[in-house]
């Protein structure tokens, strides 16, 4: 193996291994800070969005660590595993993009109905409230499939939130 290529592959994989560890650490920090491991919350840990960060961080760390060690030790088995995993991930991303493009209308309907269902539980779930606020304010609804102008209008039709708004208006008068 060429000396330059060996250490270039090692350094690139080392950087992504460190990034994977950072993502894994952020996910674990999020789970611990929200006390997701508490006895009363352990039943709903499967629905915690921080598990996505933990899973992505773990997969990224293992994948890049195999490339890092394989390049440094010139281990053909680890390098083949790394190459195959990267090939599978790239193929899955291309197939997902093709599938998403071909099913745009159905995905838009699922996103719209999911967003409306999320609005109904907005006050009850802190994670959901944070994610919804981020989508509505900071991202300025960049997803055209959601038709965000219609979503702002839809907030008025929810009985739970409408009642809260009336109560707030009555207290302020």
C-alpha cells in the first residue's frame, strides 16, 4: 500500500471516528440529561429521538474505526469490510433518494398527517414541542411538502390549543 494513501485513509477515518464519538456522546448526554433511564420513563425510551443520535454515532464510530485500523495495520479483511459497508450505505442512500422522489405525494401526505398529529400533542411532549418550534421558527418551514403556510392556519383549528389561546386572552384583558 502506498505510504501517502495509507496515512491519508487513516487520518480521514480518524476524523470521522472522532465525529462519531462526539455524536454518540451527545446522544448519551441527551438521554442522561432528560433522565430517560429513570424507572418511570424506561418504557418510553424506544420513542426518544436521542436514540437516533446514539445509533448513528455508534454505527459511524464502528465503521470508521474499522477503516482506521484496517488502513494503519494494512488489514485486508477490515478494509474489505469498510469498503463493503460504505458501498452498502451509498447504495441505500441512492435507492432512498429514488424512492423518495417517486413517492413524493405519498410522503407529503404522511408528513402532513404526522405534523397535524404532532400539533395535537404539542403541549404534552417537551421533545415534540422543541422539534416543532425549531421547524416552525428557525428553519422557516423549508420543506415544501408540508406547505407550512397551511400549517400555521391549522394551529387555529386544534381545540386544545384554541382553548388555551382563549384562556390567555381572557386573562390579559
